[in-house]
C-alpha cells in the first residue's frame, strides 16, 4: 500500500519538476510550430488579419523565381561548406598528439566559433572590400586584380562560403579531436609494428574509425548551413538597400527570404510557407544522409 | 640538446601558418580599429596604425553602446540562470523519477529539438506583440528561458552520475527536492557549467530574434545594434571595427577562461546552436 503511495508521490513530484519547462516549451515552441504550419495556408492582410487561402502560398512559391534562387544559393552554400569537414579532419589529426602549444593552436582555431557572427561579418566585409580590402591588396602583390568580392555575382557566394568555413572549422575540429581520442592506442601500435607509417595509419585506421563522427558532423553542419542568416544580413543587408547590390540574387538565402517576407513586407502567410519548405528540405536531406550512411560509415 | 626532427618542424610550420590564417581577420580588425578613415583607405595599407584610440569613444556616439551592452548582459544572464534552473529540474525528473508518460513527453521534447528555430518566430512575435512586449527586455528574455536542448544535455549528464549517493539519501528519508538540490546539482556542476557557457554565448551572439522584436535602439542588444550600423555608416570602417571588437570581446574572454567546460560541452553533445 505504501509502495503504491510512494509511486504516486514520485510521479507527482516529477510532474511538478517538469511543469514550468513544459508550460514554456508548449507556449513558445510546440504550439508555434503548429501555428506556423496553419499560417502557411493563410493570406495576411495589411493590418495583420489573416484568412484561409488553401494551397495558394505553396503554388505561388513554386513559381517564385526569388524562392528558386534562394534555394539554389542555400544548397550551394551548404554543399560547398562541407569542405570544412576534410580540412577539420586533417588539422585534428595534426593536433592529436602530445606536443607543446596544442592548447594554443586549439584556442586559435576555435576563436571564430565563439565570436559574434555580426562582428565576424563586419570584419570580412572590410577584408573583402574591393578598393581597400586586405585580400585584394595581397592579391595585387601577386599581380592579380581582385574583384569586388561581395558585390560581384560571380564571387559573392564563394566569399560567403569562405567565411562559413573559417567560422566552423574550429567547431568541427573539436568534435573530430574528441572522436580521435576515443580510438584505442593499441590499433596504432599494432599498425606501427606491421610497419605502417603515419600517413598509412591515418588513412587505414583514423579515417574509417572516424566515419561515425564525420557522419554526425556532416548532419549537423548541413542543418546549420541551411539556416544561414546572420552573415547574409550583415554582408548584404535586407530590403531595398540589399536589392541595390548586383550580387544580391547570389546571396539571398531561404532564411533571409523568410525574414524579408515575414518582417519587411509583412507577407506572413507566405513567409510561413517558405519556412515549411525549409523544414521539409532539412528533414529530407537529414533522412537521405541517414540512408546513405550504410555505404560509408563504419561502426566499430 | 636534442634537435627537433624535420617532421616536427614541418608540422609546426603548417600549424603556425594555419592558425595565422585563423587569427589574421582579428589582427586586421584590431589594426584597422586604430586607424583614421583616411589611413584605413590608403594603398598600400599601413601595418602599424597611428593609434586612433578615440575610435573606441566614437562607437559610443554612434550607438547607445552602454545601454546595449547592459541589455546584452542582463538578457544573457537571465536566460542562462533560467535555463540552468528550469532545464535541470526537468532533466532530473526525466533521468531519475518514474512517472506515466515519461517516454512520450521526452519524445515530444526531442521533436522540438529537431525543428529549425525559424518555425517558432512568427507566432512568438505575435505573442510578444499581444502582450505589449515589443521593444522590451522581457521579449528578449522570456522565450529564451525554455530550451529542449538544455533538458537533453542535462538529462544525459544526470544519467551518467552514480546512483549510490542518491539511494543513501533516499534511505535517510530525503525527498526528490532535497535529492535534486543537495545531491544532483552539486554532482552535476560540470554539466550545468557547460550548459551555462553555451547559453551565455548563444544569447550574446543571437541576431534574428532581437531584430524581429526590438526595433528601438535602446532595447536592442549589441548584436542588433551593431548590425544596424551596417549600411548607415558603411564607409567608417575603423569605427565599425572598434565597435565589433568591443561587442565580441566579452564572449571571447568568457570562452578563454571557461574553455575546458565549453569544449567538453560541445564534444559531448556536438551541438553549438
């Protein structure tokens, strides 16, 4: 009898412990997701009212060239940004040893990860400046006449990718280092006895045993890249000033488009449809990655 | 004395070159922040600036920098304290207490974790607007007090803690509140600290939400304030560099001091936000 009462007391305490958080998550996160899904089927008037419009937003979206461009840009940025993964693996391998200064190197690689993205974007805007930027000055020393990176449609997206890789490298590196430290030292000792050099050990032991980590990092970075906003907002601006930049069609991302529709032109039903599409893309790409992992990920 | 092997020298050369590439933007930011506009726009660029420290003062003329700094600190501390408390309470229940619906509720929590945050924004904005909270610090703080990620991280941490102390306390007649407060929280300090550092940094750096709810410069955090300078004062890069340095320095300092906890938190959960 007392045991049953104990169990009820325990459950009641558990609900009491969870209640404040559950309430907040329900009001500010769970319910909003359902509302956004509903809004994507509505049309918003100038004064905030909205009415059911069926699939109109989705039909409009499918024919909107701006949506198409934003999707192409976002996905290109995401795919090109994956170059950060092999880079991070190489530097993690170089840092995965006992030597002086490892901590310092690790800190330096990690600094961009914690730096405010707005500040990062400002600094890079200045580095990319066509007339006075450091990058073009260095190029001029080699006799190259650098472009106006972020205002030139052919280089703008590439310039964004460089910033993205620079800011995420340290994060990926930390995850890979943790993964490498979990590989038993005996494997390397056995390989060394068999006469395998460091490069062979890296390719035959580290790389395959690291594939679960690489899978994880690729899932996380794809999800993150698909939501790119801060960099674009500072590099390109938004609204009318952004559209004045000839490279803007190459810079606008899905989330930047969402911001513009939801809070600049106040076309919130359409904006909701845009993020619903983003949700579907993220879900589809993540699912595809899980499907493909069988082909290349080795679980020990 | 042992001479370093050639491979060691090569290794350090590669690492020094790479870390130089990583810090070069920061160095150039510092150098530029100490130049006058005319010095910043001379070709070839000067490496040693003339030392225009007044650029840092001018940041305070362009922006209500002091107010925005205070806003950022208040919001970051409130969100951190709130998340650490609310998430640790819920995480303890999920990790240690038995109750009907535990699996389902945790599943719902995980699904919130997987939704891209942009899906919350429009309804959250409407809630803030109907409460009359637009352009207020509450708007920046309140939704950020709750986090599915925080519960997930701390639950994993609690699950890894030994059960013995708790059982001993239970035999002594301690209830869930006592156990949570005087046994779990002290044991979980590294986990709580990891969550705190992560929340502090995300909150400090966040741009999207402040941009949406607070358009009045006096209620903006530094991220939004700084972003508002872009376009307006496009040409005065030295002052922009000084401002962005001032805005990002506190978080860099926190990171350098609490590096170990932060990196552990990331390596364990793999999530940076």
